[in-house]
C-alpha cells in the first residue's frame, strides 16, 4: 500500500494505492469483511494547522487502509521507528520509510464526542475535556446510499453543548462499499483528532466504548470475556500504535455497562443534546434497531414500561425472537430483568430464554476495576475518583461474572 497526503488550506486529502499483493476485499479487527469503494478521502479541518507530525498523518491513514494492506505500507514522509515497530508487531506489515523526526507527545485529553449516551457519560466524567466531533459529509465520487444518516443534526447538537469543540468534516466513510458506508476500522473515528492533535496539544483521546465493547466481546465477537480485545486493549495492536504516535486511547467508561452510561447521560447537563439515533431530525426516529435497543436500556434505568411502536414482526426485532446469544446480551438480560411488563413486548421471547433477574444482573450497576487500572496514568486518578464516588466498584464475585462471561 502506498499513501500520499496533500493539503489545500485546511482540507487534507489522502490518496492510497494498492500494491500487487493487496486486495479490494479485506477484514477489519473484529473480523467484518470489507470491500473498498474508492481510494481517496478528505478531512476538512476548522483551520489550517500549524503543523502535523508525520506519525499522526501515518496513523490517520493506517486506520483507514489497514484492512486491505497485506505486506507493506509506504508513507509519503518518514515516520518514527516506534510507530513503524508498532505496525510491524501488530499487523506483520513492514511500514516506512523511517526517519529522525522523533516521537511526539501532548498534555491534554480530548473526548471523541458523538452525542450518544456513552460519549455523554464520558463528558460527565471529564467536565473540562474538549470535544472533537467527526462529521460525515458527501464524497464527490461515491453516491450516498445512506441519505437517512443525519450527521448534520448530530453536529448541530454537539455545537449546542457549550463545550470547547473542534468539528472535523470528512467523507472517509465512503471509502467503504460493503457492507455499508462506515469506518473501515472503528479507530478511523479518530482521524479528525489525529490531524488536530498537535494543534490541540493532545496526548490522549477518550472514547465511549463501555464494558460490553471492551471486555465482553462486542457485537461481532464470539460471546465471551475478551481481555485481549483486538480493538481496545491498551496492550493490543491498536493501543500500541496510538501510544507510539503520542495519542493514547483512553476508555473512561470501559469498565461500566450501558446501563451506567445511560444513567450518567440522563443525569447530565448535556441531556438536552443527547442523541443515539442516526436517523431522527426533531428527535430519535423510534423505529430503528438502535432506538429499540436503547429504549430497553433507558426503560430499565427509569424502571418503567417500554415505549415503542415496534412489533415482534418488524425486521429490527426479529433477532430478539430467536434464542441467544445476542449482541450486547448483558444489556438484554439487564433490561429484561427490570422493565415492567417485558412479557408483553418484543423482548418477551428473549426474556423467556434468558431468565435473568435483578440479582443476576446487579454486577452491571458497578465498575470492573481492571478497566480503570489500564487507563494511562495522567488521567487515571480523575476517572478512579469519579467512579468511586458516583458508581462504585464490583466486588471480587461480581468481577468474576465479567471474567467468566460466555463460559459454559
């Protein structure tokens, strides 16, 4: 793979060209098969940055091209031996050229802010951290097959938070043709933060990945405890690559469930800007699968009946009519154990299969301690003190529930 960046004022353009051994079909870190649509994307920064370290440019490109790179990647400017080593160790890919620019560092922690419950919970934990919002825009060469995706609404809500905000607009999601427009790697959401890291003096980027994503396998993983999660373990390939570029990945809510992030978000001063639905304009659409899933969690947190017009026969509800395992199963168990009248909802079959109780899911109201221990030292105490005061830590028996998740 060969990579070249060019800049036109504050807009940075990436072009990548496949080597003979590369392929237009690849796989991202969680195993999803991906097919390329185009070999270009742009990122529109709010203003031309003073400088961007070569490692930041290289890592931003790597978050996009990694699924299709087989043996080597050649960047258009020398990178540090540390980043080249992280790519080599993590993916078995020869990266270069290397030079003497040296490694970079920064002092601030920013939040990769989407406006969903998980990122709003991170904002509640880190009230002084600036936001970086990555907004999808159209690509000049690729038709938009997701016209219902209201990135303009999400960006406008981010602007209304009153927090220090940097918005980077990009069409990189259109580099992916199949299964749908989206990030080639989940880490590509950090492209805007990577390109602005020197300008903002960033040393860390906080993301809203929670207990299920970090420790319990995530939606497309095998349904089991995964301490060496390929995507989010600090000692994993992506964690080492970001650390080598001087922008550490930080998961402040990595030890808590979506029930906890929902509770924190609903109690936050940013509740008015809270939005997990990608379709709604005046509010959540109420008809998509994400709305249904989050409604279950919110109803469980608020101890009220489910409010939805979605029926069991709708496509977005079909998976809940089948036996488990389910993606996000810990939260389905949590919701089924707490929502009054669950036996009369689209989750009735799931509830019968799972037979969860409040007692069997109580561990999901607290924090898994190793998740805080793995947060980089500069920000660990702040997260620890918040968790200790507002959430509480799991007991040893509760932590074992995490560590035996998915075992027979």
